[in-house]
C-alpha cells in the first residue's frame, strides 16, 4: 500500500500516518520529522532547510526531492509507504509522479484531512509546549496555514483528477478520524 497524506498543519497527519503505517505494515515517512532530524544532526540538508522551517516557509522543491526520493523508493521496495507531508507543491507532486512512475511506485490513495483554520490554530498552540518552535510562534502558524492554502490545496484537484483522493473530516477525536479514514480507503478499494 502506498499512501500520501494531505492536510493543513494540526490536522493529525502524523498521528494518523503512524496508525496507517502500522495497519498496512509499511514505512511512515514524515518529511517534517526527517527535516527536523537533519536540522538537529546538523547535516548539509538540515543547514540549508532550517531557515525555511523556522519561518514556516516551504523548503525548496529540489532539496525536498533530494531528501525524499531515495527514501520513497526504499520504502516501496519493502512493501509501500505512508508519505506524510510530501508532496506539498504542484511541482513536487509532478516531480514525484515522474520519479515514481518508472519504478511503478506511484501512490494508490491520497487522504486529505480537512480541518478549519480556527481548529488548526487551537491545536498548534496547544502542542507548542511539546517543543516545536514552528508551533510556538503565532506569525509562523499563520504563515504555515497561508502556505497550505496557497501551495498545497491545489494538489487536491491533481489527485482528484487521478481518482485516488479521499477526504476525511479531521475535526473529531483521533480514533473517530482513524475509523473514517479506513472506511474511506475501503470505499476507494484500497484496503
Ligand atoms: P510538518 O512537520 O509536516 O508540519 O513540516 C514542518 C515544516 O517542514 C514545514 O513547515 C516546512 O517548512 C517543512 N516541510 C515539510 N515537508 C515539506 C515539503 N514537502 N516541502 C517543503 N517543505 C516541507
């Protein structure tokens, strides 16, 4: 199973991604986590990405492809992936498709976690104490929401046109969202 998760910050992609990966016995690849690890470890990718992550901007597409491409192929070779946080721009989605097509590892399903901005703001502020600097600053939160609407939302049509998009209301408690997500994937024939 090869799944892409889309949704604004705070929509539960990380939580649901972990559940999905366990459900399908595939690897959970979170590009936000990968970037934070690179930043903490002081790698070249981390050094280049840090200023963008801190401001709530998107890391440039070529750097994201460099970091994500091989990891996706590796995971797919082992049975699949849950890709959480990538792609986030149309250019990334198109590049990822071209990259994955020859190896026959393009996504089978895309789950969109829909969440109103107000709920996202509340959740991000609430988890700021968990230590993420990009959750602790109101301006950065606003920028991440704006970036989502401007740059990531257009991907919904891209995947809708491919017939692999399912939408899940991300407002209810996590267990309820999990049930809705698995139901929606079944209806797509992906479970
Ligand atoms: P996340 O943990 O998914 O909210 O990601 C945290 C931050 O990492 C984002 O605000 C971006 O700065 C960066 N990031 C994660 N994934 C991507 C991506 N696919 N493209 C560009 N930037 C990304």
